[in-house]
């Protein structure tokens, strides 16, 4: 990996959570990150550190990643106590090292939630989010052939709101940031994207009951309007989606 010199490089002290397996006891380990270009992403910095760790004969720091373009939601860790780091509206792979200063100490740890079990180091099992989607985050109506795109008119304002909710990438930062480890922002966004569109109306009651029920069953906490979830969400999903989910839930009870 190409590294810059001079003013473009910084040195950092890393304190990284290391845990061999889910059942083992974890601890923080210290590492030096030297000759780190300010143009690198946070994950590229970890790559450089891992290269040196591997050359020393030790196991590298395990962390999740895939697209490295802020789309997949795979990357995610607490950086100095902030989900995805200090920058607003940014995933960990989009966080650049120019936001850190030479000599900084950077503490890196995995998502903390009862439902997110640590697999190894910074890698957590986020399949709980998949289970919430599987409970009802879909439209199962048999559509037959491919319909015309304009067959069901949708007002632009409604379409925009549905797209804003659908932008959620399921990274889990909302649960990691919330003091109650709630994923009501995630669940609310997934419910909203269908509740707003006519295609989602026939299964609205079944959907909200199933998804909220699964969320509670998995051990996620409740929302107490702390708003950390929206503040740390890399896609800046609004807490309005939590209010919409609550309305859909009440409607499902009132009209059952």
C-alpha cells in the first residue's frame, strides 16, 4: 500500500479490543500505527497495522469489511466511544485519517449489544438484524408479470420519504450508540419504506407486529428518545421513522 511522507503522515497509538472467540475473555491491546497517510481510510490504516502484526508472527486484528464504499454496512466499530468514529454521516470505511492528529490515542472496540455477540476482535454477529427483516421486511404479494413502472402512481413526496428510509444499510450503529441497545431506528426505517408505499399497505398490520415482536424477542432495548441513534447513523436516518413505526403498531392494535 502506497504511503505518503512528511506532513501527510501521522503516528497513532491504538488500543484495540482483542477477543479470540465468542466465549473467551477479551482485553485491550496496544499497537503503534506509524507512517499513516492522512489520505488513508480508517480501514486502510488497520490494513497497514495488520501487515506489521502478521510479519511479527501474531494474528491480525479481525474486522468486518466488504465494499469499502459506505454501502454494504459491513464495517463498524466504536472509535473513541463513537459509532463509526467522529465524523457525522460517515461509515468506518469512509472515515479518513486526516480527522486525527499526530500522536493521538485511538480506542477501537466492537459494537456493544446483548444481541450482537462478539465473534472475534471487532467482528460481531449481526444476524439479529437479518432476523428482523425476515420476520416481515418484505412484500409477498404475487405480482405476476413485470408491471409498468407507472401502473401505481406514487406522489413524489411519499416516494422521497420511502427512499430516505430505505437508505438504511443495516450496520447496527443505532444499537451500538443507544444506551438501551435499541434498534428501533433500524426497524422503523424498514417498516417505513413499505408503510409509505401502496405496495406495502396490504400486509402493513402483519408486518409491524411481526418485526416489532422479533426485535423484542432478540433482546434489543426500547427507545427512550435519547436520539444517539440518529446522531450516529451513517445514513442520517431520521427518528421520524420510529414515530411512524409506533403509529403503525398502534393502528395494528386498534383495528385488529
